C-alpha cells in the first residue's frame, strides 16, 4: 500500500514539475503539507522513477520488533543497487550521514552502493573523509549535481557517470557539471 506522500509525489508527472518543486524547496526549505526532509526524499526518488529507474520508497528495516535503520530510498540501475540518503539541511552536510550509510552498506552484499544527496552540499571534512574511506562505495551529490540532473532529466545518467568515475578513479564526488565522462 502506498503511503500518502508517495501518492502526493506521483502527481508530479514530469521532470519540470520535479525541478520546480526542488527550486521551491531550496528557496523556502520546507513545503506546506510535507514533514521536514520528506519532500526532498520523495522528489529525488520521483526524478529517478520518471526517468525509468526502479525505485524503492523510504522504508524501515525491522528485526525482532526493533527498528534497526531507516533508509531514505533505493534505486536499481543497470544491475547496480544504490541505497540513498537525502539531506535537506540549511547548512552543508558533515560526515555523519555518510558514516551512517557506510554502516548500512556494511551489512549488505558488497555489490551494494550508496549515494548521499545534499540540498546544500557537503563540508570539506565530509568530502575528504568520503574520499579516503575504503572502499569507495558512496557517491556524493551536491546542489550543483542535483540541479544538473534534474534540469536535464539526467539523474540516471548522472548516477552512472558518478559510478563509473568512482570505479575508474576511486573518487566519490565527480562533478556532473564538468561533463568529462561520456
């Protein structure tokens, strides 16, 4: 059964609607009718879905009556599986959400990757620590990458480019606006 927020976001029928919602969220930091952070989670997943990616909406991992972790969403793309973490903070994101996602990935098969999306970018410390944490299995999406992906309908191709760059060069923060990877 789809929750009310999934039904709400599915009313956005194309990438222009998603991009408009993203711009509104960046300017106002919250949207009427959406709990803090929830709109950003859902709009990123909807952008991937509109491009044809298979998405898993936010979910909680439970075991023996305990909530073990909350996952903001997942994307399956070209045989790869990505757990997603979305952060809609009024400031740059530190390393803590990246570390938390790394812990979630450590409990899963090694083929699983992660991606952290930040509406305001990342601290320099977070970027450095993400680069030197091994294995490189978390891709960073800052506000420029998100804007680029949304406005061009290129979230899937952006994910593929970031993944390819991480495989070839060992870095998680490929800047999509550079367009160096075909």
